[in-house]
């Protein structure tokens, strides 16, 4: 019977408190790796918001601001882009496709986006994933609307339902385009991007509902009915921004430069990847905060481990003294306790990872629906492995402290073991 | 000629520079001798045992076990020496409760290759020797051997502790009040078995007790006095 089997038998004898220790470590590890996972996924999910678009064009402003209102639908554009300019750039020989973006209206707190059918054809998110419909199809008629997944879920909308769009933002907006209701013809599958929280209509529809409006106010006595609207020229005069896909990536910078120097009006073209990275670096503080939380969680977990080990050492003082009186050498006692700490930490890490994976598997749909975070069930990343290794190393080091104290005790207790 | 089991020369010991708790001018225990150490509480019995076990070193003078001076050994070497040459029976037995009877008896052979070799020189395996000792100490039922020691009676536990101390025939056995938890009948039976087995193995026995009635069964008695330790024969 080697020290190993002695350690195991001793541990088995204290199975109850050992199980609690393992659980403590497991929870710490679960939180650490879980927080780390969320942190990584938040970053990925953020970077995944837009893909495949080479340039975003809007009125001249900061690149972060343009990205925020055009892609994330946060805030408002201070200026619009003339429809003519849009058509001119869209006709550029290097341009493969464009997606117009008309923002400003809302429906019960969700943004309404006026865009063309190209949106459903060319918009890409994550790693080149196209938009998919969970029900219905793209809009075809003037007063048809497509809903983002979260809009449909939260408002409980079905295909064929009528939707009234409000002017401006806000749930309680008094100015509603209630004379021109829209019919739901499509519902998108979840994308974990701002698209989920958006209603999509055609640019012409945006124009149509504003026919009898001016400067944000309904013109009294000048009502244009839905049917009358159909008769009019509904080409918008301006749009918020537009996305551009190029035939060749090589021409990105050349086109960006020529748009930035566009003479008819001040325009700005940004590279989405660069702007996303810049925006994320602004939010880096939040990311660092999460990292600090992770570290604090592990620290508290290891403190718990140390407390439990030192506590059990007092119970085991007699056992240690007996072993020493029988000829166990100090390094054997040290390895006995360190082995125990290492084993408990290892079991805790394994259990923690198991709990984490179970938790992710169970909460995956919830995370995707409510937070727009797509948590992946994947093997630990290199960084997570490093964290696990650090936890293990810390566990072993923690075991050295009671090991050393056990040695001191055994000297002090001498041959009279009466504790 | 073999060196004596224990030699003490002008030994003095004080904890933390206080008053001496032990002061023994000269004392020798021959090999195979069975010595009774008698003293009241606080007479320095435990300190004497710690000195003999090489756990603490004397403040003054010399203590030699089997011819080896304890001061000349480093801490690790004293640990080794104790594991190889000393068997200890404690007042509270100090068995490991989570091990079976047999595993407890086998423990010394796991910490000392010297004692293991000594066993294997005359028994086919260390388990055989453990079983032999248990049988000699009237723990003959094999079904007992697999039990956890915590399921045994006090008397049985003390015999397991004795078997453990005897395992691998250490030259010296230190017994610290081993009978204080036993009733008179068990005490006499236990002492008889222990003395018999020590005689069989040629082991030096140093038996510490406050119970003067036991002294007659030993070769010699050392009386420790609380106030002025002295030597008597």
C-alpha cells in the first residue's frame, strides 16, 4: 500500500467534506470558464454582426457613429445621404451590390428599417451566413413588412398580421402612421445581431407613409390614403446610409477615397471591420471588467480550497502525527497533502467543466433569444486551458501550505499524540 | 559486543529555556532488557519518550540509541532511524481509523525498508508476518483482520497497536501508558502477551506507566520524580 492508496483511503474516509470542497472548486471553475466564454462570445458575436460588406457609406460623421446607427441601430444620423448620390455610387462599375438603409421610424420600440430586396440577398453576418426566413418570404408589395426573430417572438406576431408604424422612436409615440398599416409577410430566423430587433419594409414604403408629413409632423387636411399613395412616385429623396459590396476587394480603398471626396455632398465611407474593431476597443473596459471578475472568482474559489484544506488539517493533525511516528518522512506527508489538494482541484475542474457544458447546453436557446449571444458547445480554447492549468497549479501550491504546516505540527506534537 | 539499546549520559532537558524537566546523570538499558518507567503526571515521562524517539534533542548531555548518538544525526536521519529501529505503542493506540486491522499492522513496513527486509528474512510475505503477530496477540479470527479498527473493542485495538509496533522486529519498543484504557484483566493479559512477544523477538521494551503494580513484571524500574528526577533500581 503506497502513499497514494493511503491518501485515497484517508480521503474516502472524509468523503463528505471532500465532496463539498470539490463542489466549491467546481463552481469557481464553472464561473471562471463561463465568464471567459461569455466574454469571448460577446466579442465574437459583436464582430459577427456584419460580414461580407466592404464599405458602409453615410453622411460625413465619425466612423464609430456611422457604424452605430447604420449597423447597430443605435442613435440617429445627423444628416442623410441624397438618393441621387446613392444611385450614382451604386452605378459605379466596381460596385457589385448595395443595400439602402432608411431609419427613423419604429414599431413598439423596435426600429423599422427601409431597405430593398437586396438586403435579404446580400446581407451577411457571422462568417458569411445569409439571412434565412423561419416563415414567409421577403416583402413584395408596398405595405408588406418582414419581422426580425425577436420582434416576432416578443410581440407574438404571426404571418398576415397588421402592423402600424410609429414616427420616430418610442413605444408611446403619438404620431403613428396608422392610416397605412403593414401586413407581415415574413419572419427571419434568429441571427444574434440587431436584425433580430428590426422590422424591414421597402424604401418606397418609408416614402409612402411620409407623403402627408412634413418636418416630422402630420400635415392637417392633407391626408394621402394608402391607395392614393400607390399612385405616386415613391422614390425616396434621401436615405440614412447604405452598404456596398464590391466586385473585387482590391478596389476597396480606391472607392473609399473617391466616396470621401465626393463633390455633390459630404459623404463618408468606412470599412466595417476597422470600425467594429475601433468600437470594440471602446468597449474594452467592459471586457476587462469581466476578466477582473473571472480572476476574482477564481481567487475566492482557491481561498475556499485553502480554508477547507487547512480546516481539515486540524482534524487530521492526529493522523499526520501517527504517520510520522510510524516513520513517514516530511516529504511523504507533504506529498500526501499536496496530492490531495491536486486531486480535489482536478476533480473540481472536471466537475466544473461538466456543469458548465450542461449549463450551456440548457441555456443556449435562452442566451440566443434574450441576449443575442450564441454560446457554442466547444472544447476549451487555448486561453481556457491556460486558466484551467493555472487553477490546477494554484491548487497544488495551496496544498503546499497545509503540507508545510503538517510537518511543523508533527514536530511540535512529538511522540505524545494526545490531540 | 553489541552496544546497549539505550545509553544516557548526563542528560538534561528543558523546554524553552525553562527549568529542567529531566536530569539524568547516567543510565543504560541493555538489549533485550524490559524496563518499567514509573512517574506521576508531569514527571517528564513524555519528554523522556520524545528524547528516546529522537523527536527532540537533549539540552545537555548525550543520548545514544543502539550506539548511535541522536545529536549526530540530522532531522531526516533521525526520522529514518526512528522508522527503522523503534516501535511505539501509544496510550490512545493511534490507529488509523480508515484502515483495516491488517493494513494498520502493515504500516511500519511501508515506511521502513529495513523493517520490511527484516520481516521478509523470516516470513514469506509481510502479510504473513502481520497475521502471525495478530494470532499471537489473540486476534486470530481472520474476519477481524479486514474490519476497520474503529469497529473493534478497546482491548482489541490496543493489541492491534502492539502488533503494529512489533511489526518488523524493531530493536526498541516504547510503550506510553498503553494499558491505562484497559481494565485490570485485559491489562494483565495484554502485558503478558507483549512481554512474551518482546522476549521472542529479543526486543528491548521501555514501558511507561503510573501504575506501580505492574513494575514486578519487568527486569528493572526507573522512577521519575516530578520535583527532582532520580534514578532507582
